[in-house]
């Protein structure tokens, strides 16, 4: 069968020793049994911690780490894939509507989707799930609005009513972005909100352009390597668009998978783009 171990990074060192023996030898000790018992399972583990850092800090066994790290899958935080928020929100709304035996499936209005997509969700999907559940329990109508998420609304400065929340709209003036947004609005209305996420204002863009000119030649007067300029541009885009990965990839004209690969190749931390910069 398959055994899923959640929050593997929280496992005490004493338990890590026993898990290592089970993974390495394929045996477990059952309480009261005279001898070890052979097991054959597919092991899947998950954690939100940086296990490499945990190994260096002697909080996680290095040998166990390499035993478990056979086929790693990195799932980006929800704040880096905001285009998933509308789909997840609707899925949770359908599920909780069925669980609460509501006569009709609760829907989400435009304001609610805009609010949920704009929020950074530090608690990731679980926080979004709990927010939808709470809203459905307390909702009075058949459609959720931004007023049904007071705790989320309170954490966005000015809420949705202030002009500064939508200040990023004026920044999307190039024809490619407008065409892409128009097409997305027609085909997938729930994705239209992504293009209205907060971005630097126009005046901020001007100052940023002045202060962040990418130089084409090095100190010796030679043309710089393409990889150096690419890395610098990616770092700048991450800072400019505040880590919104979909927007960064779209503006750079590359796919998200390509962007993630380049982040790994250049050792760029999306949450701190200037970290370890040359």
C-alpha cells in the first residue's frame, strides 16, 4: 500500500531513527511481537520546512533525508500561483455547500473572487479552505461577496474600495497584456482578476526604471554574458511584481515551468530576489 507522512520535518530525532530503519530495512517492530515484521509500502512524505536547512541545523537526520528525497515534488505557495485561487475557492464552496446540505450550491461573486485572489494566503490552501467554510456557515444569501470575508478584507489596506488597491490596473497598458486579459476575461472570467492584482504605480515604475537599468557591458568594457543579464532581469521582475509568479512569467514571455527552472538554475529565492545577487 501507500503510507503518507505529513509534516515529516516535525518528527523528533528519536522517531527519525526508527523511521530510517523501517525505510532502509523494510522492517517495523510491532509492540508485543517477538520479532520484526517485514513491510512493503510506497512512502510519501510532505513538509513545509526547508529540510536542507534542518539537516544543517542538526534537527533532521541527513541519512533519512537522502532516503526520502528520491523523487521530490515542490509545490509553490498559494501566493505564487494566484490563478489557482478562483478554482480552489469554487471547489471548496461546492464541497461545503453539499456537506451543509444547502438547497443550492453557494456561488462566489466578482468582489469575493477579487478579494480572495488579491490576498497572499500565508496559511496556504488550508487557510483558504477555512475562510470559505466560515463564509458559507455565516452567509445569509446564496452568493458570497467580499463582505462575507471580513477577516481577509481587514488585512488588505483600504479593502477593495480604495483606488490604490487597483493601482496596478493602470500599469497594464501594453497591448499584449490587454489582449491577454481580454481573452482571459471572455474564456475564463474568474482569471480576469489576476490582471488587476496590486502592482507598482506608474510613478513607481518610472523611478524603478531609472534606478534599475540593466547594464550591457562589464567594467572592462566587454559585453556581458547573456546568462548574467537574464538572471538580473528575473531578479528585477520578481521584485517589481512582488513575487507574483504568473505575472512575472507572463511579462518575461516565458512559461511558469521555465521560470521555476531558471529560478533553480540561478539560485534565486522568489521571496527575496536580491538574496545572493552578484
